[in-house]
C-alpha cells in the first residue's frame, strides 16, 4: 500500500472519530477514511504511513490486540481535543 495514502486514511479515520466525539463506530470511521482520504492527503506525511506499515507487519499477537482494543476503547471516552486542553 502507498504510505502516503495510508497516512491520509489514518488522518481521515482519526478526524472522523473526533468529530463524532467518540460516537462513531470503527466501521463508520473506516468507511469514511476509505471514501474521503484524498482530502487529507496534504497533511499526510509518507513517513507516518511507513511507520504504520511497519507496525502492522510486526505481527501483534491476540493478547496484544486485546490490550490495544481495551486501551483504545477507554481513549474513546476522552477525545484528543479535551486531552490537549487539559494538558
């Protein structure tokens, strides 16, 4: 996959999740990212895409995925904007 496209899709996914203030399902966010990634291309560095690809290839085990899922569910309760204002 093209690293810049992946980076743009990631940016679209995160943006949509934040706009919906944690109410968007992962499927909704993924659909938005697939359909609208082009709009996020100017702010999507290819280096981030390469990093995401390397992380994906690292082969998380099921236990690691479960921990990550629990962590991201808790993070959904605290949108990034609120965290930035608190810090």
